C-alpha cells in the first residue's frame, strides 16, 4: 500500500533563495491527481506531465515555480513520490534544490522547519518589507510546535524575541512589545529580549522603561562575558553590550546599577538594580 503524501515538505539549497522554505498542501488544489504545495513566497510545487522531446511519450515529473513559470523540475517514474534530489534548473538560479519530506503529524518537526525559514529571512540584513512580512509569518508558525517545543522555554523565548525584532522592522511596535514581553515571561534574563525591550520602549518615548531594560541587559552581559576573546558568543554579547551603552548614553543614563533617573523620586538614593546572572540563561542566536 502506497504511503500517504506528506502534508508538508521543505525545499533547501536553491540558487533562487525565495524558492527555499516550507511548502504546505494547498487546500482543495489538485494537479494531475496529486496535491499542490505552496510556500510563503508564492512558489508552488506540483506534479506535471510533459511530452518527451524525442518520442512524444508523456513523462511524469514535479516542478517548482511561480505564476506558471517553472524555476526547477525533476522527472519522476512515480507521480506519487516527490523527488528529494536531482532537481534541474529551468528559470531558477543554480544550484538546484533538494527536498525534505516532513513526517505527517510531527508538529515539532514542522515548527523547527518554519524556525529555520524565519531565521534565514531575518538574517538577510536590511530586510525589504516583503521579506520581513514573510519572516514574521514564518515565526508565527514556528511557535506552533508540539510537546518538545512546549517544554523548551529557552527556544520559545528566542522565537518570541526574534519575531519581535522582525515586527519592529515593520513598525509594528505594539505587536513587537507583546512578543518581547512573552519572551521575558519565559526567560527574564534573555539578553536579546532585554535589549529589544529597551529599543521598543525608546521607540515609544518611554525613556524610563527603556533605560531600565537597557541597564538590566548591560549588567547581565557585563557579568557573564565569556573569557574567549574570539568566541562567537563573546562577539555577539559585545555587540549587544555596545548597543546598550549607546542607548544609555543617548538617554543620559550612567553605566552602573543605579536606577534610571526618572525613578529617583520614588526610591531611596541607595536603591539600585539587582540582576541575578545565570549564565545558562544567556543564550545567543545560533
């Protein structure tokens, strides 16, 4: 008995990077008796039947394309099997991609695939709005995992913080604040969440809240800096540390544990911030 077609597949390594990502069966869409899959970038993966150039014999194959234009294609002897390799370039840039079939019903595998896609999009530097919107949608889906993701509070917090960063680039401040607050509820000492919180409150002209988050982030990073001068984690933490320093200087705040100036009327002069630095909580973007 033939195995059921997967509900989701992942396309990887295409020279035309918009082709990459998670493809999901499009509801009620059938082509040549097979499901049609679509990704968040508007590309489709579907079965096709074309005549052989020499003999005119009809051959099965699968294509990846958009708006009727094939980017990549792969012949297949069996239309009910999506090829995982040997994809050929048509209108798409080399190299051709590979395809990973996700196990049906595995919510954690699907969430992890969307997380990879979201991080790929979010890591492209200055994000065009279309890429940012695609990354934001991928992050939304990446948070819908199963039992393994539910138990991994650090990963969930990172996803919320990264989603918030993308939403900030789209000028969706309220939505970004909701994401960063969700991250801090899961991991109060997540540096990227504290730094993003500081930036978002500054965007909202909330100087006191911005300074408080920036000071917490600065103190946390200062107390947990790795000794290895060239480690990726150290470089990442140094970048966040410098960003906090610049923001505090912009706000006219000192680089110490004293409370921000706007809290001065409500606290004693000796009041100061305390941050419990648990190095295991200080996790970077991998």
